[in-house]
């Protein structure tokens, strides 16, 4: 998704800690490599496993992270590698976030 698609929408990035069963989400200024990698570095401890979709913005994460991704063109789940839990939570809260941040 390019930034042009964000008119009257909030770009929300999130992380689901599967072991602690906790979610952290934040609005990011842009959907680009710099913004999303900053979010990862700020919110995810080095040495963590990161599971993402196939978006190119995640391809150059620092080597301190174990990064695996699932290609949604091929499938949505590859064993433990999926984004379904986080995506479900973000979709459920997206409209409320947008009302609060963008259009109130």
C-alpha cells in the first residue's frame, strides 16, 4: 500500500507477542520501510522471531531478528508463520481508530 491510499485513513502497525499473549499497536506516519522498521526497532526486542506478510518493507530487517514471512498469494499460513491473529485484531479496531484520529 502506498501512502496515497491513506487519505482519511490511519496507518496502524502492530505486533502480537504470542508467548505473552499481548498486542501493541500504533499509528505510523507512513507505510514505508523507514517508518515500519523504526516501529520494529522500538517495539520488538533484538533476538525475537518476527513473522510478517511478504511486504518488501520488512525484507531488510536487521540480522538481530529471525524473520520469516508468508506469501499471501500462495497461502496465508505456513506452520507458525502467519499474521492472522494480529490482522484480525487490527481490522476489528480500524474503524474506531480512524474515527478517533482522522475524522472526528
